[in-house]
C-alpha cells in the first residue's frame, strides 16, 4: 500500500475552489488599500542572514528558516561542527515577516520614493513554528505601512484603511484595541519595576488574556520581580474590577480560573478616559497622542470601535509608540495588529525615519468570511462528447471568451451530477450541452447550475 503523499508539515495545498476564494478575498483587500492611497510593492522571499538576525524581528528571528551557503566544503562543515554553531553555514534566510524586508526595501530605494511612502505588501512568509490548528509554517501576511510620517496622520490613515477593509470583508463585530509602548513602560516605572525588569515583566503581562490577573501576579512573584512593584500592580488590578473573561463557549478564556478577572478593555479613546485608567502622570505625551487619534477618527466619522487597553503589549521588540490589535468577540486570538517602529529603518540608513504599520491576519480571517464571489463575470461550462471536434469546441470557447465570459470545456460523463457539482464549486454559474452540429455560441441552450 502506497504511503500518503502530503505537503511538508505546517504547509498546505489549496484546491481550485479554495484558491479562488483566497484570490477573491485578496482582491477585495488590495482594492480597499489602493482606494486609500497605498501602493503595492514586492520584495524577495529571502534576505541576508545577518539582516534577518539583526535584532529587528524579536522572537521571530528564532523561527527563521536559514538557507545554506552555496559550495560548502568539508572544511566549512568541520569548522561549523567545531564551533557548535550551524548558523555559520547560512548566508540567507526565508523572510519571517514583511516588516524587515520593507525596511531594507526603503533603505535601498529611498531616492525613488515619495517623502511619505504608503506601501502594501501581500505575500507569504515562513516561520519554523510547531504546526497546530491556526498556526502554519507558511502563511500570507497583508501589510500596510506608512514611512516618513511622524505625526498621528500615519496611525489614523492605517486605522481607517484597516477598518474599511474589515467592513469590505463583512467582518462585523470587530474592534481595535490600542495602546502605546511609552504608556506600558511608564506604568512599569510608576509601579516601581526597575528598568532592567521591564522586558521580563512585559513578557508576563502579555499573557494576561490567557492566565488572568492572578496568573500574572503569581508568575511575577515566581520569577522574583520586585515585591513592592508586584504589590502595586496587584492593587491596580483590584482597584479596576473588570468582568470575568469568558470565551464564546461559556468557559473561561484560556487557562483563566473561574471568577478571575482581566483589565477593563472598553475604555474609549479620549484624553480623560485614558488618563483616568492609568496611574497619575504616566506618559502624558502618549495619552495626548492617543486622544488625538480618537478625536480625528470621530471627526471624520470613521466607522469602527476603538478602545484603549493599557495592557496591550504586542511581543515585537521594535515597536516604539502606538500599538494596536484587532479582536473579535467570537475568538480568543487577534485577527491582526501593528504599531509604530520608528527605530527600525535607521538601522539600515544610519538616521531615524518614522514608520508605522498594520497587518491583517489573512489566514485567520479567510475561514471566517463568506466567499465574495466572482462578481458579475458570466461563466459557463461547455459539456461535450468525447468525439467532439476540437476545432469546433475551440471556436465556441473563443466566441464566448471574446464576450467576456469565463469558459471551461468538460468531457461528458455518464452521470452528469458530479461534474456539475465540481463546476459549481469552481464558481461556474451555468452550463450547456454542446450538440454534434453546434458551431454558433448564441444557439447554445444555457442552463443555470444553481
């Protein structure tokens, strides 16, 4: 018995109907981004190893697929074995996100780009994840970025385009949580955590939606964080009692214990509301910026809910200011996110360039939305006998294609039902049986498939 032939773990094949849906959804995303003034670019699937491991990609750098150098000889292999570092054998790597390639792209082509550059990248990326449901080793990212705009105009444009895209996709019920890294660090200072503890504390705080407030406090005490600071954080949680965190099935989210609580996540984006949710005096410039973003979106009548979440962390170390995530009430995971990363491009250029981006999690939304369909394009399957004259079939097909119709030729089977079912799944709307003497497409007896 032959063994199963499958794609590599964590990677997938897509049947024609699935591929067609993906392309139609991507078409909607592209069209919406284009309407908001973003230009699509393309970058190579590989980048230099040193660039991918320059500390710009956070933990994702550990998940990069490396590409071996060409022409490796026994001496190089022996040297790598002696050093214990197999990475010495690589000079390239598959991109693990689209942000690092964008930073390199901008540094390469800056002289040919506008002062404020609005880009779209929609492409696959690769990470050596442990495959599991919803987590793949190859997946598509849909990124929009604005480079060269230091003010809140960048955030407001990104948020507006993202909300418009979610609306175009029919994803109702989404809201965008928003925070600022300056607020996070300001809160840690206010609670009394030492600067050297900040990174470790944020790693734990980032688990809040999975382990709850009690879990966060317990882990911080277990790893030896400053006792007085942990006490202050625990008191902060107690002073702002939120509702129990529950998933759509009615059980508590993740590993959150029954009756445990999460921080309030419904604070509107106004200066008063944001400031009142924080310890006194925390990052006033960041509070003002968030309030201005909220005011601008309300003034422009942008549809969509934005809420301030003081404990939104986002794991990427390169974020320097505003950060955001898309959440949906039916799911415990985010549907996208992004933020401001003003320091990244300067690593390539030697001077800081402001930058901000937002990414939609395409693989997570594709199964949540209905197929937008192929629009008004007419489509037909021409069912013919095995002995039909190829020249006549080609003539019929050419006549229909010239009129803007999508056409497929299918050889007739004894049982037509499976053939027509496959045609329907492939997006065809009608079919016609080709007679022995049919030469004019206008004489075809066209019948609907549905």
